[in-house]
């Protein structure tokens, strides 16, 4: 008999894209956008090189690089402040292209929280109440798009992850 684990199975389809700031005594989480599981992807790519040692017949492979990207295909941005927080827009609502504004690093993280139903964000505990919580460290937002013709307006972006990745984050 084999044990089957499904701790990472997500039943709900409500996904919150969250900015987490841990520079103070308590974490401050700001919802950057809401989307569904179908509007989100996390891709991981690993590269390798191979070589053929002269005394052996089997080719050896060595992992050389890896990249992790988080793509939010369509999120409902709650307000301009959310886009300003990740460096997509400045305080005047103008799109900014300064890469230093688009970095999430230091005591800041990008998180993806999955919920069965849309929670009350004024009282929810993201870590305890979410079905699954991804956490990404040292991020840079790229390729933002804003669609003001949608009702409500939507935004999309890709985030390069240059630090650690937690598939199922817990603060414990």
C-alpha cells in the first residue's frame, strides 16, 4: 500500500497576489490584485551543460542555471496604489520604467494566496486561512500591461524571481 499526499491540492479558485512587507514588527500584507487559478502561472526552467569525460562512456550533465517566473495574466487591481507598490505606475498614475522601482526585495516579498471563497481582507490571516501560500523573494516586475477597457480594469505582469521560492509557506 502506498500513501498518497495531497497537502498541496487547492480546492478553491480565488487567488490573491500579495505584497508582504516585514520591515516592521508585524508583517503588512497588501493585496495587489485578485485573479483565478487559470490567470496565474509559475514557471521553472533549469538549464544544464553536458560533457563527455574521456575515460567514461556515459555523458555527464551538470545543472548550470535556473529561472523562476510568476505570470499574472489578468488580475483585478484594487487601486492605483497597488500598481504603484510594485513599480508599474508612479503616484501620478504614469507608467514607470525604472527597474529600481520594480524590485521587491529586502524585507519585502511577493506572495500568492489561494482561497476557496473570497475572504474578508480586513480580517483574514493570509498564512493561516489560505489553502496554499506561495512566497517569492528578490523579485523584479517586468512587462506590465493595463487594460482600462475591462470592467473593472485589469492588469497583468511577469515577475522574475531571483531569490528563494516557498511552494507552501508557513511562518512557523
